[in-house]
């Protein structure tokens, strides 16, 4: 069988974009991060279309598996089960059954690095390969050629290695690019690359002092190639790992970049822009310097608490955006405290504020800044440069030294605040900031030359100046005189306007109506007419849009334009007619509805008929014109008829342990079932297909069932199919056998006929009943014939059990070849694995079941062994006793048979063995 269609696997490549949460120091200095995978469906669709264009499917007629334009978008039609009959114009199509085809698999010269060979099962299956793609899906591949292929290639296959008519030819270049797991290639990062990583993590490209080092061990790709991993060890961060490079395959860009990874090198995702909040104690905080302030200057001593006013030059305050912070910073060695004020700097952009401290050389970070303003109260903020928003200063402190070490004492200040005020310099000239109007004042300002502070003054109003002529362009329903300097008006009067009536598809004429703004009047009564329509209302647009007015409706102020005109258009309502929908079957579903002339029908009725699909509604019972939801209603009462199409369904064949060449059969509702396939199984007769499922209880003679199924559940070729859905059919087969003598039964074998060469023979099981599950299959042995002593069957451990010299199984001379130089006899009960079993050695010939088999007889007759004699059974009258010989080992070549003396009894003093080989014409006796 030829492959029906071959092609490249077209898989949508899905890019996963990871949104990383900003890295930030929490209260316990831990790193908090998370990710959110988002599937971009539009990228998937674009990738699918791209792959279709680059790698179209091939056809079976080509000598080589390569893309073909003819089968570029070939797909297999599928059939769904309709749950409700609805109008449809779809043409029914026949599904192509999936079939396993002949395919010759061979050993490839080279196997792709992402493939792994699948271990073959003991029975069945072809040599093939598998891999898990970059999205976690498992795929199976096989190398070889189909029936008429001239050149071997890679193809898609089933998990057991079978190839079907829906298998695809595999383009390895495409698969490596779009499907194979990614392979990574590292690059050596330069200074700019390390700066880029630092900026992504800490939000500052100038912070280059990160502890970035190459990991001690390399990570490994699945093809054996290696790549480097970098580690970042920072005090405020848990240890992080990164990879710098790119993926050599796949749709990812080939440019090198940073990816986050695990310690063992598993690539996680590209490193996004990160921001790490730098704590005030971190040395990476940017130090600020100042020239306007003198650091260390003491304004107040311990005894002179700050209760006066501190004046700040306005120019200096404005320069630093009035962010002036006053702070107790240091306790002197003499126990005195000093008060300092520091200039406040803003980090690049909208970063936090920092306070410069020339004495310590570091920057203290105060999250709460103090706004500047006249007569503002400023509180001491504490002495620690690590002050947080939760800390509250409790006063001043001093240190004292003694033999026990340094100690800090609290000093309660008499006052806890002071005031600051600005001193302005000279102002510049006045300039107008708001023009004066007829009724309102204007404003003017001047600016301080030092800090830019503004001083404001008012300008008097101007008064009105009226025009001589009336203004008619206001379009607000009035005309009037205006002020030349503002929008004020005087002497206001109402506008005149007209109304014009239009038939808008109708017939007749109507006069123009004169109106005045603010005056109330009724619209004229309609005198227009139109066939198949009734008058509905008036609208300001021909298509019915705009404002709507009823006939003779009271109106006013229809337009505010001086001398304007309002056009009113007659709107017509189509008349309604009765439309009947006939169900085209028994009339029980007929329905009549009222539709407006020229209006679309909209959603048509949904009729149901078992086993049929509604094709639509037509103007005639047979044939005629089909209507749709968009069809327009006629101007008369009308009947439309439903047309039906019989549904197609599948009969699925369940075969149990038997075989059937077909998996399903397509049938049509109300049509005959037609020819059915037959199931076959060695030694069984096929009864037919039945809708009765297999029972969980097994009864002898019936395959997978508990009894012969009832006749009324059999599916026959002449049956008319009247099941509105798929049917599950079960093959029933009955065992064929003939009972023979000696507990043996015969079965017909592969050809299905008794008494032929391929007949199978079975030994009745322990239940003694022929044709049951415990029957044991017999094998003919080396002579190729049944009924001889070399026949055997296999026990559960795979040991061969022979019938003995009588050629009859389950007698005392049966024996089991243990495969280790011994054999087991069943004993008097004729059953193996019971207490009376006898285990014997195979003797010098090494064959089980022969006369030289022996058992140790030392307990009954010292230095002897016992042999079964001609009947092959131990413990009978013809058993033979052998002396173990000079070597004392039983079962060796020097063993001699022991003969009874003159008394005719063994185990007496006159027993003898032949001694002629040692001393001619003598025998040896026990003494």
C-alpha cells in the first residue's frame, strides 16, 4: 500500500515572554522575584504560515521526499457527530481511514543529536527513535523508505515504530530550527556587556563594582558541547547565575545577550531590566559634594538650643529646590553636641534625595525630606545616618569614656525646634501675566533676582464697546449687537426659519411651513402615499437617521440658524406577511411567523429529524430556490419547505484477541449496512458482529464473553441502519475442538479445518475438561509427530514436561526436564509440585527420562544408587540398585548393578557385583 500523503511537520512555534518583577531589597535583604508566562498567539499563527510556505507537504509520487507545491495545504477531512440538525450548505465528505503501511526501516548513517534510539520490544515493533521537543512534546521518528521510494529518509512514526498513510516526511534542518531542544553557545562578555548586566540589575550603568565571576564548572548541551555560566555574589542578594551568549538553533535572535540560569546551567530566561534599591549603608550610593555650605560649622551649642531663626539666602534655597535638612550629626569627644545643616541632592532623574557629609566622606539617606518655607518648623532628625521613616528622634546624646568603655548619655534639650526664613534680594521690572478684560482685572508680576520668587499686582477692567449693526451668525436662535472687545451682546431677537417636507420614495406634494425660533407649532399632517408601505414618521435624514418626529407633532426651535431650513423626510413601514416553514417530513414541526416585507428573515427555524441534517428551506417541496437568513421577505403569504440529508455514521469494530483487517465501516442512516468484514482467530469460529459489549466474566469457549450474544443484537449486511450515531460492534468467536483419548483434544489450527497438518493439540487441564482455559498446548518433539513419548508441554516456568515411556501424560512415568542436569518425577499422585515428587539425576547419557537416571540410595543400601528400570518409574518392582563403584560417587562410569545372591534378596551378605574387569571370572561381594 502506498503512503497517501507525506509532508513536513508544521508546528506553531510559541514564544514565551517572561515578565520579571523588579528586584528589590526587602526588610530581610532577601530578593523577591516572580515570572508570568504569556503565550503570543499571533506569533504562533505567523510562524505557522511561514513554515507552510517554506516547507510544503510532499506527494507519494515523488522519488525523493521534498516539498511539492501541489500538496501545499493538503488536509484530511473529518466528520463530526451533529447534536442538532441546523441549516447547512456543507457538502458531506468521506474520511480517509488511517492505515498502517509497509515500510522498510534501515540503520541511518548519521543520527541527529537530539534523537534517542527506542529499545525494541521482545515481540513486534520496528527500530526507531524519539525525542522531546523544546515545548515538552514527545515525537517518534523512523529512517527508511516506503514501498516504491527510491531513497531512504526520516519519517514520523507511531510509538511502536509503525508508519501510517498520515505519517509525515521530516526535514531535519526545519526540525532543528523550530522543534529540537535549544543548544547554547557562550561568548566572552566585554566591559560594556558587564555594564549592561549591572544596569539591568541595579538600575545604574555606572555601578561596575559587581562581584561577577565565571563558574568553576561548564554546563553541557545534549550534543556534548559545553558553555560557561557566570555567578553574581552580592551581600544584599542571594547568589544569582547568568549565561552570556545565544542559541545556535531555533528562532531566537543570534545576537549575544544575558540569560538568567540555574547553578547547573539550565537556561531560564533573558535578563530583563532590573532595579535594585540601594540602602543608605551601601557604599554604592553616590556621594555628593557642595561648595555653597561650610561643613562642620556650629550654629548652636549644647547650652544655646535653637529657639531663634536661621536665615537661608533665597538664591541658595531655590538652587536646591528648597530641600534644606537640619540634623544632629555628631557628638564631640568633649561631650558637646553640634548642630549642622546639609545641602540635599537629588540622584539622576527622579531618584531619592541624599545628604552630603564632608566630615565622614559618605552620604546619609533620609527618605523624608523637609520642605522649605517661611516660618516653617524644623525638628531634629536624629544622629544616625541610617535613619528610617519609622525612627523618631528622642533628643540629643553625648558620649563618655571610662575604664569600662564608651557610653552614650541622653541629654534632654530645653527646646526642640527652630525656625528658618528666606531673605529676598532686589526685584526686576513688572511684566503682564494676565490681560485685563471689559469686566475683569488683569495681573502683572516682577521676579526676585536672587531666588526667582514672584510678586503680583492687579490691572483695572476696560468696559464694553458695542457694534452699530446686528450680528446674525451666532446660530443660537437669536441675532443681536456685540461688544468689540468681548463676547457680550445686547438687543437680542429670535431668528426666522422654514420646514420643507419630502415624500422620500412616496407620491404627492406638501407646502413649505414658516416658523420663528421659540414659537411653538404643529407639523403638517402627511399627505404622501407608497405601495406596500404605511407612513411611519418624519426624520431629518432620508435613511431614517437624525431626529424623529411623529405626524402633526408639536415642535419648536428646530434650527438655531438665522433664515435656516429643516428638511423632514417621510419614513415608511413595510407591511407584514405570514411565512410558513414546512418541516418537509410529517408536519409536526411546521411553524408560521409574521415577517415585514423586504426585511431579512434572520435566524431560520431549527427542525430536528432523527438521523438527518437539515439542508435548508426551499421554495418547493423538491428543488426550488433556497432561502437564507439574509433572504428578504416577499410581499405575500408564502410557504417554504425543509430539505433533509441523511447523516453518515461509523460502525467501529472491536475484535478483542482476534484480528480484523478493518477498524470501522461508514454507513448512512436509513440505508443498508452492506458487506461487513469478518474477524478471525486461530482455533475459533467467527459468529458475527454484535452490539452486545464483551462481559467482564469469562466463560469457556467464548472469546471475551460470558455467553453467545442474543440474535437480536447481531449486525447483518441486509439490516437498514437506523441508529442516529456511531455504533460499537463486537466480534464474537467460539472455540472449535475435538476430544481425543488420554485427556487430549484437537483444534483446527490456522487453516480452520480439523484433521489437517496444522491442527493444534492440547492436553486437558487440571479440571479434566477439554476446551477450557487451563488446557496445555502440546508440541510434537524431535520426531515431529504427536502421540509419541517425546511430546511435551511447557509449565509456567518454561520447563518441558514429557509423558514417559507410555506416551500418556499425567501418569507416574511423566518427567520434567529441569534444565540443570536433573529431572523431576510426579510420584504416585501423577501431579507435579506435590510432596511425593522425586528429583533424579539425568545419568551418564545426560538425557532425562532414560534408564540410567538415578537417585541416591545410601539411606536404604549404603554406597548404592537406585535406577527406575524398564518401566521408567521409581519405586516399582523393576527398579535396579547400582553400587557406586570404587570412586564412591553415584552415577559415574564405574557404577555396577547389584545382583541378589542365592537367597534371591538384595541387601543381604550374598549380594554381588561383576568383578571380571579387575579379576577375570570373579564377582565382588560385600563381606
